[in-house]
């Protein structure tokens, strides 16, 4: 079956916007830069996957940190898959690299994607 995926992002830019990539297993579904900075007006990305992936992964590919408030961050405000909101708190417990920001998730840099695993009952 096909998947309908909606991800709301916001940015904490520093010397340029954060860049993301979204994969269904090994298939790149979309990528780009995020310039929206407010939770109330996030950048909403709508993607389709024709496969039934074991996981959806969000990568933050251009992290930059040079000290306090000199830090580029990619924030996920919400994730909806086939109309069902994903509980971001469950993602946080499964991945110790993820940091909470007021109910949102900061995507870890580089080597660790934010990962949504297919539920046992399927997407």
C-alpha cells in the first residue's frame, strides 16, 4: 500500500538553514532546506511512498555548532502518516539522541536519523 506522510518542520538557522532528507527505508522521498522558524507556521512537507517501508527516517545533514546560540538546528513539530499522528514522545524514549523542545523534537546531527518504525499493525 502507499503511504501519505506529512512532516511539519521548523528551523533554528545559523549561517544558513538546516537541510533535511526523508527516506522510506533506502528510498529518498524528499529533501530541502527549512527556513520557517515558528512552531505556529511550520514548513509542512507532504510525501508519498509507494512501498510499505519498515521505517521512515529523517536525516539532518548540515548540523553546525559553534557555541551558545551559534547553533543550527532542525526541529520536527509533528509527523502524520496515513492520517495518524505519531506520538513524538515515544520516538524520544527509543532514541537517546533526541532532545525535547516544548513537545517538538530536535533532530540529531549527522549519524543518527529520527526514525519512525512501522507499527506491528502496519501503517
